C-alpha cells in the first residue's frame, strides 16, 4: 500500500537561511495588539465610556502600532531583501514621536495633520457615509499626551530582539 507524502510545511518567516515576507513586521503581535486596541478604543470604548483615559489609551495604542507600519513600508519599498535593522526602527520610532509631539503642541502641525488625514480618509468616507468633500479630523491639543511617545520604543525593542535572534 502506497501512502501519500506528508504535506510540506512552509518555512518560518524569520531566521537564518529561511524565507520571510517583506513588510511582515506589521504583523508582529505587538503591532497587531496596538492596532486592535486602537480600533476598539476609538470605535467602541470612546462612545461607550468617554473620558480622559480613552484618549490616553488611543495615543498609546496608536504610538505602539504606527512605527511598525513605517518599518514595514520601508521594508516593502527597499530593493534589498534583508530584514529592517535597528537603525530603521529607531528612525521610525523617532519620526513618529516627533510628528506626534508636533501635532499635540503646534497649531500649524495640527492643522496640516487634520487636513491631510481628512483627504486620505475621503474615499472611504464618501463610499461609506456619502461624504461630498473631505472633512478635517478633530485633533485635541493636549501636551499631557506627549509622554505616550514612549510606546514608540516598542518597535526598537522588537527589532533588536529579532536581530539578536538571527545571530
């Protein structure tokens, strides 16, 4: 009696001598938890139990997720196939922290951000809500939100751990 060969398993995503998916860092559990918390908080919790803590939670979750997205986008844009390193993660974390701080503390940065996000969201808003033109998003200026930028460091810690694991 002949048996069928066992199905082969795909190679792990990372490690020495294995294949990986470019941009995969955005699928890291830390990034996915940050995105999930951000979505649930902004679309459920803020309406159900509004308060200062939902705003802080939104900031922390977004700042945990966004640097992962930046690193993944850089990874996708690169021609070289190697994984993003600590330098890329540091730049993404610092850029996110600087832009967030500017948005929370500067009227000019806040106005530019509100208009840009409104334009980016417009196609979805038009399809889902029937919007006729881009609407600026509301941004609450609050300097007490700035300490949340520590969440940006999570991408550096994750990338550092991945680099060490490869060695």
